[in-house]
C-alpha cells in the first residue's frame, strides 16, 4: 500500500515505472497488501495502464503497531497479505518478472518457490538495504535482515545508481524513470523562493532548512506530506516570512510549483538515492550539505555543496546569480538528466532479457492438453478451492512451448503463431475454447 503514497521514492517509482513500461508495450500490474482507496494518484497510475491486485480480505496491522510502538519490525500480517495478493494475481495472469518495491515484499516473493520461473527483482529503496551505518525507524536486527534477504540465490538486485551498484557483488543499475517527464522541459517564467521537498523527519533535516530561511529571510517554498504541513506552517508564521506549502502534489501542480522556485536546498542526511534532489537539480540550482554519502549518486558538476555555517551565504549568492531560468539551463544539468533518462528503458530491458526461466520437457502437464487457452479460464477449470504454487509453476515451466499474448486483463497461451485474442468489454473472449 506504500506504493500508493504519492510523495516519496516508492510511490514515485511505481508511477514512473508503469509509465515507462506502458510506453514500451509492457503490461504492469500493481500488487498491494490491501485495497487501494480512490485518490488522484491511484487514478493516475490506472490511467498510465496498470491494474491493481489486492487480497479479498486483508489482515489488520493494529497488533503489529502496538507491539512495535517505537522501533519497527517486519509486519507479518502485511507479508501474509502480500502473499495472498501475489497468488491472486498469479491466478489471473502470468508474469515475466516481479519487481519488489518494498522490503517486506522481497521476502515474500523470493520464498514462493517461483524464482527460477519468474524473475524476482529486489529494488533497494532504503539506505539500510545498502549500508550498515545508517539511521532509520527499524530495529537493528531488522536492518540486518533487510541486507541478508538480498543474499537469497536466484534473485536480481536492482538499485538506482552506479554508486549504489558498487556496494554489491551482484547488483544491476536499474534507474528510477524520471518521475515527472514534463519536468524535463524548459520553463521560462518568474522564479522566487527557496524550495524544500521532504517530510518532517530527522533524515530530511527540515530544522536546518527553516534555520536557513530564518537567516536569509528568503521566501520559503515547501512540498511535503499533509500530516506534517502544520509543523512547517506554525514555524513559518512565527518568522513572518513569505511562504507557500503544498502537500502530496503530482503532475502539473508539482511541476508548476518546482519551476516557480529559484533555488533548492536539500539538507538530507539519509537517502538511498535522492529522487527529490534529481527533480530539483533538473530545474534550478540545488544546494546540499558537504560530506553526504548519497551525493555520490549524482554528477557534482550540476549541484552545489555548503556547510551549516556557510549555507546562508551560499544560497543568497546563488539566489542572485540565477535570477532567471535560462541562467540555470545553460549550465547543462537538464540536458545531462535527459540523456540519462533516454537510457533508462534500455537498462531495464537488458535486465529482463538476461533472465532465463526454467523449462520443462515433460508433456504430461495439464496445460499441455491445450493448443490455445486463456490462462484465467484454465485456472478456473482446475476447480481448486485454493490455488497451489505447483499449479502455477507447472504452467510457467511449460510456457516456452507457447506464444504468450498479454492483453489489458488476460494472458493467452497459443501454439498458433497467428492467434490474436478478441475481447469484449468485460475482458473475456467472444468465443469459447474447446
């Protein structure tokens, strides 16, 4: 369900990944641990081409929250919900890959017993999945387990940058598709204010941003989460500073807000990558604190570093130097990011193509009785009360004997090279298979 939170790397990755894959003819389903609630962000992912799959009923998380009130752990209720949702998805469609977008989904997907039939890609959204010396809300043993689960055999580790990739022996650089493609254009309009993107949490360092605003008296521009907007509001009111705060924005509203700012300040101390930093850097001079490990993910020619003592001086200098958008665009950051974006799909597609699924030579599997079949109907015809992993595995290991055709809602297997499914509005075929 964290996939459906618009602010933050996990949600932004989900949306941009769906958009990138859809643009290249690849179908994506979003599997969640509980039913999505209607929101503008959920609608935008659906509009981008994704279906949502979730359990028929979901275990609640209240017991987990009460037990782990201060230091968080694996939520086994959530993991059970993930397991049921994945099996439900696999009762409807076949998949070539499972991209694990949260740390709890990694453990579930890698232990289903399908990792030799479906490529399992564990994506590193948390710094603690990569490095030991970091801070986060999780117990020490949980952080250890996050790294240990990436040692499971037959999985693919995907991470955002070359720097992160080098921390592993067997990882691939799989970039996050740029979250707002329209932000990769030039916007020539008046700009003012110092931009901050992030929650009110220690790793994002909002206190230092507010300290900068108090020192410089420059207009404050903030993109944050609804739950913490009031904290920013209360502090800025007391300062008597010109400020604007927006919450959970995406699309045009987010682009308009970012491109209306003149300088960005990103004082984060903890990042697995720095997605907001990349967005800021594309459009305006962006300042970070020196010595931050996560800055190794980015080309130092396109951002600025400072110290707590010199931050006000640095930002004021840049504020005057880059009054107009064109002043920043000529530095080449936008061109650099656009070039990397154009290479993004190639790296993902290369990853997909490297995987070789296990193949069965047996002719006794039930799926082999069919020359052309709708997978969903095949599963229904098995008449199982609960679908067994071996039922799914049997189809997957025999899939190479067929051409696989994916539609918006179904998967078809056919030995006829000219077969084209014709579906009505309900997503079902207009004829029955014999």
